[in-house]
C-alpha cells in the first residue's frame, strides 16, 4: 500500500512538472500576437465583418488558463475607419479550467465581456444594418463549429481528441450598450449599462441568471445629440433560473422575476410593472412559448387624478405558437381596488400578419365611481350611489383597430342591458344595439344645488348657467355613431317614459336622431333630429311630436308634486326647432322654430270661470244668477301657435274656448333671461251652450289679465287681474251705449258694481277671480 502511495505521489509530481514546463514553454516561446491574423481572418470569413484588434492579446495560466483581448472593433463592409463601429468591446476574456484538460476535456471556467457597444440602424425603407450579418451567420452556422478548434489547440495537438464540456463557472457581461436608430419611425432607442451574470452555466441543470439595464427612447433622432430628456426611460431587471436544452433547442426559465420602473416623461411619475412566472418554456425548433402561473403586477401613478399608486394584478397562463401565429391567454384574473375582479380567456390568431382575438370576459360587481375619478372624470350625480354596482359578462372579439362585445350583459345599479357594442379603438366609430329593462337617468344627472332650483324642476335644468361643452365636438366631427337603444321604463326629470326606442345614425360629423318613440303619460312622444359637427359651431335640429298626452300628471311631475295641476286634458304639439352652439346658454340664445300646441278634452280645475263671468255680468246689470255650478271649468280647446326667435318664445293667437266664454291673448317668454309677459282678455259670448244668458251689450266687454315676471318668482305673483283696464273698458263700453249724458249715473252704478265685486274678489285686486284666471294661464 505504501508503495502504491509513493507511485501516485510520483505521478502527481511528474504531472506538476509537466504543467509547469508547459506554462514556461507557452509564455516563453509563443507570442499571442501571432494569433491575431488567424483570428481576424476566421472572424471575417464567418461574419463578413471587418475586425480590428487594436489592443493586446494576453495569456493567463493560474489559477486558470485563458486568453483576453482588449479594444476590438467590428465594422460592416460598407463602413470605413472613420465611421462608428457596428460592434466593439473594451475587453473580452475566456478561461478554461486546468484540471479537466488533464482528462482531455475543455471546461470553460469563465466568460467576461466588458464595454460591449452595438450600433443598430434601420433605414427609412425598413431595412436593418444587421440583416446581412444574420443571413451570413445562418449560412456559415455548420462550418463555424469546427473552424476555430485547430487554430486554438495548436499545431501539435489533435483537436478531435478534445471533448468540449459546456460548463461555464461564471458569465459576466458588464457596461454594455446597444443603440438602435430607427429612421422609419423617427425614434432612437438606447439600452444602457447592460449587465448580465450567470454561474454554473450548463446544459443539464438549471442555473441562475441575472440581467439589468436601462432602456430609453427619444421620439426625435436628434434629441439625444441636443441633450433633450428621453420621452421614455425604464429601469429593467431580470432574475431567473435557466435550463438549457441545446439538443432539443428548448429553454426553460424557472421562477422568473422581471421588474420595470418606467417614466414616460422626464418629470412624470414612475410606473412600476413586475412580471413573474413559475415556468416559461421557449421551444426554438417549434417557435413556441408557454408560461405557467404567470402574474403581471403594476403600480400606476397619476398625481393629478389620484393620490398614491394604483395597484393592479393580472394572473394568467400563456400558450404561444409563432409558426401557427396563435396565442392563448388562459385563466386570466385581473384584480384591483374597489372590488375590481375581471376573469376570462383570450385566443389570438394571425399573430404576425393581422392579429385578431376572441374570448370571454366577466367583471364581478364593482364600484365604477372611483375608477372614473382616476380617469379625471368628476361625477356630481344626484344620487351618490350612482355607478356603485356595475357588472358585465360578454364574449369579446376584435383586432388591432376595433373591439366588440357581441353578446353583452351589463348591469348598472338597478338597470340591466343586453345586446352588443362595437367600437374602433381610437373611438372613431361606435355601433350598439342594446335593450334595457329600466333606467332612472335622474340618478346620473347633476344634483340640484338649492331648494329653489329643485322646485323649478326640468325648467331650471334646461336653462341652468354653464359654460362647459355639452358634447365632444372634436370627436363628433370625425366619428361615426350608429345604434339602437330600447328601454322598457325610463325616467328623466321626473317624467316617466315607457317602451322607449331610440335610433342614431352618424357618419363623419353628421349625426341623426332618425327615430325616437316612447309611450308618454297615456300618449306618445316621437321626435327626429340631427347634429352637424362639421362646421365651427354645432348645428342642431329637432322635430318633436306629442300626441294625446295627459297634462295633469305631467304638470304635477314637472312641479315635483308640490302643487296639484290646475289643468287636465290631452296635449297635442308638433313643430321644428333649430339652434347652434355647444353650451346651454348659446343653444337657448340661438333657438328658432315654430310649434303648434293644442289641448283638448280639458278643464281648468277647482274654479269655474263661467260662474265667475256670469256672476260678474249679473252684478254689472244689477241681477243675480241662481243655478248650481261645477267646481271645474271644462273647455273645448286650448290652442296656441308658438314662434321661437333667437331664444324668445312668442304667441299672438293664444285661444281658450269655454262654453259662453272666449279667451284670447298674446305674450312672450325669454328663455335666456327667463322673463315672461303675457296679456289675455276673456269675453262673454252668446252661444247655445252658454253657461248663462248674456246681455248682447256685454259680449264686447273684455276681462283683462296680465302675467309677467321672472320664472323664479313665486307662482302666486305671476298673474293679476287688471282692474284699471277693466274699469276703463266698462266705462268706454257704457259711454258708447248710453252716451255722455249718463256719465254720472254710470260712475255711481259702476262704483257700486265694482265695490260689490271687490267684496267678493278682495280689495283692490279681485282675489278669487284672479286666482281662477291665474290657474288658467299657470
């Protein structure tokens, strides 16, 4: 045994002596500079690049055998020495372990690259300067495996007897920079401070790999030379374990962590994005990629729209096939604040040529209000609970230009919509066909600020001051909107609509309301119109038609139930209106058109004008009327033609026909100032259905009424009985009948009659009759 040990020790000593002798021989008699011509020739033959080895080539022998090259530059054949090199390196070193050489193996111990520079360029026609290099490398790939072995092993070594064992103890790439000048898109990309490190790199077991770099982008090719800040800057880090399957051309990344921190402007908030995956497999031969248990997490920041960061997370799996041009995102789960949970899957086809996608998305109930606030949309809705319960499910399909939900089920608070929606991603075309069960639009309109505003109801909402644009004119001018909407029950400004149907047709700025229909207070409301956004100002046109609508419940709705309706009957109205502008005040100021209105089967409630007029006539003649009267005043017709000119509504043919009484009047209402002034005269007429016998002399006697003021004034102050005008009319009438000889008797008789009238109507104003006439014109 002792003898065997001596032999082994002697053998080791002899090997050590041989190794030392070899080192002495190589360092003494071999000059590494002699290898430069051979290395340069082989490099140019294989790549087509011109290689300049400006720095020295150095040997290293302990504790490893290696070679290093400094200051190497590779230029394209079209480049000269004055041009920036296509690729360069400050220092490159390769070393092999000493012990494996004794076994006839080459084990790479370390690979170091420092200061790598790569300059890529794509011209305006889309051709990259790297493309000829790639083509040549593909052509020479088979020969490249054997060319370098004889030269590197030396003239006295049989290279075929050396087995290369791919097991690199350390790979270190530092201070690398890649510049990409894209003249086609006028962008400059720059990968800076790239460092890659790995250890125990081998084809059998997974090994750790790390990479870090900074990516910047300038949207102008000269911006970097002008020392402008980049339009995009991102710090990127990668940490993973890689498993090489060289024979199968398969790479597996385990427990991958990719992190990015990006600024889109120099002063912008940094946006954090992290990608993790339990396993990512790349199959180069099949050109396939699969990701298992992937998770994308992001922290978005926007100091103007929300405080702090917005954290979102997307869990997913991926199966991609580059040759088949397909990709499948499966088991997607998007989560976020305010109960956001979206799940589904997505399949992509024609991935390279013209990507298309289809799949299914489902959003669990969540609160939409804070998401709108994050998008810069401030909600001042009447109901604070509006948009607090939103959910949807639908198939999804589209491409890089459009998106569609072909079978949508959407829940917004208490409303459910079904149908389909499609839109171009830039918003230039929107199409929809939706059916809803119930919608209370009042919940989503701006809240009323004061009790006085609330009491004015829909009138105040229509004339409220506001300089904000009502519609996005720039978008309307270049967009197309086509759609149908039907809602079983709709509430707007307190008014109830049922079986509402709406149809829109629009193209390149001209948008038409081709049809609007709704059942409205036992009648029908229809309309059509258009909006022309092609001119400098929006041009509006509307043609509404109201048929057989019950006015009593409508008036009570508009007054928000604070007062009972003074009228009943069925309203019919139609006409045409036009305007221009994009603010409320401008629309009202430029409103023009004509409307025909008629109220039939009606009555003035809680007052009998016939009774008041008959008793007044009887008092004027010193008589009394003995009969029973109805509490209401039924009328045959209430009609008017309304002319709207520059925001002022006028009528000079207002007519109310009551049995035995005619009421005619005229007046105007300014929509901008909200002031009105109306005058009316009631006259007794002798008809077959007259309420009382009429003295023919009194048929020409008018009963004047004056209504004027502001819409915000108390309604009880709007109208008054014009006593002076009435007295003057009576005096004039009697003087015409009796002549000036009875003026004294006239004054005494008229005074007694008016005093008696004042006792019934109230001192000075005729209160009871005035209230009745007020209700008539209210």
